[in-house]
C-alpha cells in the first residue's frame, strides 16, 4: 500500500465500499478535504458494463492529486471530479 496524504499507511482510511479518491487543488483546501465524502455521478466507462450511467456513488477523499487529471490506479479507468 502506498501512503496517502491524508492518513499515511492506515488501512482504516479506506471505506468498506472501496470507493475513494484523490482531490485536486480546487477541492483539497490545504488538506481540509481529507475524509470528506462526495457524491459523484457516473457518466461513462471505457469498459462496457463497469458503470451504470447516471448512477450516483459516494467517494471518500484520502489523498491529494498531484496532477489533473490524476492517473488512474487501475488501467483503463479514469474519474474526474
């Protein structure tokens, strides 16, 4: 596991849903975004069947995105908030 800007190596930082993200400058707010939950609407996915269009999911911020768009942690995935 790679340490995150919010909680280091604490495995408890990740929600049970496993839906988490990194925030860019506009959301980061000098680290105040750590632990915040955001509702995000799926729009599309590059792999068919991996998302339900217009479904809303809840993600928890656990890290700072050094670049935007941030690179995906899983090949072929992207998410921009």
